[in-house]
């Protein structure tokens, strides 16, 4: 166990007796000790412990009868946003009831006093009858770590862009770390205008936020410039507000053509890609004949590198047309692109790490999702990058130790686009209902998405891999018309043998039987609800059942597509 030196907090108090201070000290350091023993080692290191203590903003109210007689303000302290809880005990050693963040003096105490500690999350009234204060919205967001991330925890299309857009106003930098224009993030500005982004980070609508396209992203310049033009035509300036890594690989139009030829070649075994050229571009990167952004600064050698790429594609695919004119035209076009991109090019590895040393706040925006991860997803029906926590480090060039809070985004049900296994898929009219009610059509391709019940086996698997500190449950409003809702809580083989983890073998996955838990629906319009306590009881029980089964708290709940359609729990 590491010992951490803690600065003395500035205490302001009125008529606090010595015995009261002694009791507070016992409670406070007992809580710290229990938290240190139970917390996740990923975030509970010396530095995070120090920052947690230095930023704790809670109040203690010592009450005698119904009158507040003693007040103590701990303005210099703040609980770390990573959820930790301890079993509540009274001072006489018996187990208490209720949330672990509430402590109560024993009835044997000389004076009848209650200690009320503001919880780190919104909670319902304690069964002890103690009223627990909840945190306001800015504090919930403001308590996120210096380097935080938003990642998909299903098969993509969970609504990551909206949360990034909301959080971006509280961060200095928003960075994309992997993927390419196959990511489709839909966000709305304060006037309700819709923006569909594919390469530009979702923080671009916040004027004070700098956006970074990291080295792990594959960049299609024609598409990037089209996005920039669309943003600027709607009054969103990108000049001086976005950087593109000089290490990022360039995705060419011919990569997209190869993507289509490859899918056609696979026949009935096609992957169902977006045909945006992502896989072929990453293939060029891995076999080491790719072209990077920094190569645009050396147009004397650029034609030879491009010729090698094009000739390789022509030798592989019979339908690929390549000749001298194609090379000449492409080189001329990229000379113009190079001039236009130059103001955006930067060594983002150096920039991001320097920003971290300057204590600037960085929010990482993941594309796709963990179930599409090249290593952890339903391979080969996956993307070509690492949209899980590990991809943040390799896609931006930052050390694992600087990562803090990671928020997993998950729909209240499940969708996926393209081919591949989908254990909780709903076929027929029920699946059509979710598709139409949720407007489940791809931002990038406009393809109809396959819909199904929430798969908690897959979600727990994603939480295990990423170590999420909290979840954002989106599109809860889509389920409002259903009388009953199913939760996929387990997989088993045909002979009844339980499957203990998410299987790598697709044959096992396709033959598995899903165990469902049926919960009542609420059949009320919740699209205007902005407080968790105002949700119908059945909706709250649905949320809390997910938390219980997954073991990760849900801090954000989406009730519609707009910026304001969000509940902070």
C-alpha cells in the first residue's frame, strides 16, 4: 500500500467541538482506507489519489434534532469520479443499510447526530431516512480525469458523438485515435441543426475546443475537405482549430475501389464493410507500403511511392484499372491537397503529450466499438483498427498511465450493421419497430441496422476489456412503447452448459442459446424528462438492473437526439 502525503484542507467551521472533529477524522480516514483497498489499480495510483483528495467538494452537516447546529466545509477536497463504495457500518460494529456513501452514528452515541456526505452519484433517498445531496451537472463533468475517453461498447452506432459534443465544452482538446471515415457521428448544435461527421472530431462545434486527428486514423483527404467545407458553410470555423497527425496514413480513392472489389470477391461470405477503403488502407500500413501525411511534404518522392501502391493493387485485382494517366492525375491532385492541408499538419504525438504536461484536459473520441475491435470483436466481421482502450495509446502516442475515466456508450437495446453473429437479434415486425422508432439507418452508408435486445454478455465483456468507470445509456426513449423488454443475461450451449465468457469461436456463438430476463416496460413518453427521479419507476428499474448485472454505474441517460436530451444520474 502506498502512502500519499495530503495537503491540509482549508476548513471553515462554526462551533465544532473536539469530539466531533475526532469522529469526523475517524470516518474520513476509514473511508479512504476502505476505498484504497477496493479501488481499481488502473486509476488508484499516487497521483490520482492526490488529485482526488485535493479536489473533493462535499459538505458535512452535523445535525442535532431538526436544527443544523454544526457546519463543516471541505472546499479543498473532492471524491475521485471512479466509483468506489464501502459496506456501511454503524459505530457499534453492526451492519447498516443503504448506500455505502452514507454513514450514521450509533444510537449509543452520547448525542443524537447524523452525518450526511454528498454522494458522488445521484441516489434515491436512503432507507435510513437520510437525505443525500446530489451533484450538479457541471461538477459531474468537471470531475472527469485530465485524459478521459468515450468509447463504443457494442457494435458501433451507440451515439458517442453526442456525448463527446456535450463533454467537449469542458475539455481543451478532443482527439480521434483510430478508424477513418467509416465512423459516422451525428450531433446537433444549440439551434438543433444536424451535423454528420466522419473524420472531424465531434468537439468541433465547441468554439474553445481544439480538435486532433491522431496518428492511428486513416485520412481520406477529399472527404476531410468536404467535411470542413460543410462545417464552414454553416458558420463552424475549422481554421486554427484542428490538427492532423503527420504520422497518420493517407486513404486514397483506390483503397475504396479495392474495398468493393474485395467484398465482391468474397461472395456470400462478404464482411459487409462500409466500402470506405478502411481495411485496404490499414493493409497498406501493415505491409509497410502505405503513404503518410508527412510524405506530402516531399512531392519529389511522392509519385514513386504512389506508383508502388497502385501497381500492387493492379497486380492483385483484375478489375482494377491502372495506367500512367491515372498516376499523373492523382499526383497533380495531391499536390493541391498538400498545399491545402499544410496549415493543419502537426506532430500530434508531441503536441498531445506537451498538452498533458501543461495540465490541459483531453477527451478521446473512439470510432466504431469494442465488438468490432480487430482483436476482441466478432472476427472477421470487425473493423481494421482497435476501437477499445488500447487503441487510445497507440492511436495518439500517449502512455497508459495517463488514461483516467473511460465512458462506455451503449444503447438501451442493440444494433449492428453488416454481416456477423448477433445473438440477441430480433427478426420480423418487432425488429422493424425498433429500427423505425430508433431511426436505425447508418450515418455513413444509410444502410438499415439490424436490431435486437440489449446483450449484457457482450456489454460485460466490453466493460472487462476497457475498464469503464461509467456508462452512457442512449436511446432509452425508443423502448417507451413496449409492454415488456428483454435483457440477454447469459449464453448456453444446446445441451444447457453455460458459456462463461464471450466466445471467440463464431460457430459456438451462432449456436448458443440466449437466456433472457423479462422486465416490464413503462409505456410513457420520457423524451422530455431531464431528471432521473422523474423517469417512470419501470424505466428506473431497467436502468438499475443493467447497472446491477454489469457492475458499472450509468451516469448519463439519453432520452432523445438533441443536446439537451440527456439525464445526468
